[in-house]
């Protein structure tokens, strides 16, 4: 087993240079040995812990599969798509790569389906919502290794300061409590609207809660609907009444400089408990079910190991992907990174943690939304229109209609 680590913008060029002259999944034909390359990213912030996990995991895999040699490379999050696209186009892509759901849609043509190589037992163990998140057109495009959940979290100290005794369950509850927060110079909700923020953590959960969807079943734009207008109107009404921090609607600043960190915000669904604990104090964090209009639902990402079609050792690559994402193997990885298991058979990982243990309960109630190759580009045209509505420059209906018109050419038919 060999490991390389690339940092900086030159990662993609360095990777392709390193792999030049050797096809993915090569090996020794005479001995029957197979070589596979795995591309990873720093899911665990502590570099030494991250590297130790993969060293240990690969050593255990190679011990069980003596005919397979695994080399892994760690890339920075920045420019990861450029590096992967360049490598795939050059025919020098990895055998296995860590991908998140919108990347599964973007790279679908380059990914080998795992339906027939991922064991039936593993497929049956996947949480239903997780399995859906890695399945496109009936094809399982990744072996899930982690998932997350972003339920509603509220600041008990802020509620006390605002004189609000009940925590919200519905949009109507938010509307009812909002004036008490504004009277105290506080904000009912955190809603960061600058373009740097992904809609997965801001607008889309509201759209889903209203019964809407980003895309229709036919693959058309779906957010310019009654549900979409209802969700955006909910936000614009709050913004107009002063219940949303106006600075957050236009400016992206470090968390420690926000009203959230200053204890002036009641609730948020776009911050993790680990982010706010040092500002609010663990004792003040209330982990609650996602807000509900028609349904209670939150966003949660899913990270998976995908096998590329360019691999010349797809069976070995798939075997490694399943091994490395097994419940017993992946537990230390999840705990070190603060993520959750993608498997229904896993015992709770955070039973002794009063915060993460509560968040873990909502993992089955999360979604990644509808997967489409245009997902990221669509956010690029929808986000500024949502911001325009929040700033009072357009009506919700007009903003969504304009975004839908701009998004139409992006859709793959």
C-alpha cells in the first residue's frame, strides 16, 4: 500500500502526471495481482488521524485480499472536480473515488453501477433514504460510507431572553414567535442568503417541507411551484418584519462574527451543533425535529465510494469499496469526523453524546433531494433570485419564475 498527499491548486495536474503511463486498475497478469488507486478527501480534519484510518483499513483489506494492492491519494476539497475531470478525460482516473450525491449525478456516465457487485446483504443494510441518495435510474452509484443530518437547533438562552417558552415545530410557530424576538433586537431564524451558501442548507429544506421539489419527475424545473412560492414567501415575510438578520442576507462572514455566534438568533437548520456549541454552550443547544409545513424533513449529505468505469480492476475496486464502508471498519472514521452511519444495522454511535446523539435520531428523516447533473449550475441561477426576493427587489413568484427561465437551458433532457 502506498499513499500520496497533494495540496494546492496543482493537485489535479500532479495527479494526472503521477498516473501517466499507468492505467487505473493495472496489475501483473502473470501473478494475477491487481492494483487499485483510491482518491480521498480530508473528511477527518486531523490529518494524522485521517491517514491512520486509511493506512489501517487498507492494510486489513490487503491482508484478506493478497492479490490486490491498494494505493490511496488524499486531495484537498478545493478544485477537486477539476482534478477528477482532468484525470477521467485523460483516461487516468482512479479506480475508486469519494463522491457526494450531486457528483454522482455529474459523473454518472463515468461510474460503474454496483447493483451486481455490492452484496445483497449490504444493499439491504443501507438506510432507505441513503440508498435512494446513491441511486440514479435504478443504478447504485456508490457504496455509502457516511451520512449527516441537519435538523432544527435552537438556542435556549436566546429563547429565554426573548421570553418565548415553546420551541417551534411548524412554520406557523416561527411566525408566531418572531415578533417577540424582534422586540428584543433578536432574530427568529438564521438564513444566510449570499451566493457562497449552498441551497441544500438554506432554501431547499423549506421547499421540501412545503411538499415541493427542485426538479419534477420529468426532469424539469420544479421549484417554481406553489410550494416554492410558499417557501419563499415564508422567508420574505420574515425578512420584511425584521425576523431575519439583514447582514446575513447579503454578506458571508466567519461564523464568529454572525448574530448566531452572538446569541441573537433563535433557531437555525444550516449550522451543525458542533459549530455553535462553543458560542451557545452545550447546555443551551436544543436539537429538535426539522420544521414542518406539510412534512418534517431536513437535508443530510451522503458520502460514498464509487468505482469508475475506466478501472481495469472493477471487481477488486468494488470489493474494496464494500470492505472500507462496512459497519465495524468505518465506526472510528465516523466518530473522528462527527458523521453518522449509512447502515440501518449499526448501533447508535453517539448514545453517550447528548448533542450528536440527538442529531443521530434524525438521520432517517433526511434527504439529499433530487439528483441531476445540473444541480450545482441550477443553484447558481436560483440563489441570486432568492436573494433578490429577500431584499424586496422582486416578488417571490417573479424571482422563482426568472430563476426557472434561466435554469431551463441547463437541464439535460
